């Protein structure tokens, strides 16, 4: 799968409306499942006051090559969210292709921050040097 096709498939996972849909879309990446991070889950559930269901994938064992997580949270702040981190290029361009011009965009030296609000979805990107992090979330 090419890098741009990977990013399209990753964004498809992030836009899923359920954990099952995200899991099905994520399997299409062909990446191995990421091991469960019990410490993250315990801390998140303690903070949010309710259970969280999580599924995730890691492109390779190399740190920065791509880690994708999707979760559905109950509790004080019920939401669906997706997180993707990578040091591969092209994420900002893929987000612009999918969501258009960011509502806010800031660039300072090698730091970029962009935010889109599209319907119920909030999409944020932070890039520092070559490392990028994407978060996409919906309330409820």
C-alpha cells in the first residue's frame, strides 16, 4: 500500500462511527495489532470515570513508523476518538485533501499546529520536526 493510500485508509479508520467499524477498516491496513496498554487504559478510565474500549495497530516495531488507536469512551466525557502518530511525511497534506483548509493554522520554526471543526468532528494536527500527531474526536 502506498503512503498516500495508507493515509487515506488511516483517515477512514478515524472517521468510523463505531469500534466495530474502526476495527474492520483497520484490518484493511494489514498492520499488526498494537498490544494493549493496560496502564493507559487504567489511567484513562480513572480520569474519565467510565470504561473505554480500544483497538490499535502499529505499522512496524520501529518507533515513529506509525501507531494508530481508536477508542470509544463512556463516563463523564463520552466520546469516540482516534489518534495517529508518525514520522512519515504527508499527514498535513492528507488532512487538507480530506477536510479542506484548516480553521486555524499556526507555524513557528519547525512546529505546525492545525485545527478543523467539521460537523461534530474536531480534528487537530501537531507536527514538531518530522514527528506528527493527529487526533480526531466526536462527542457522545
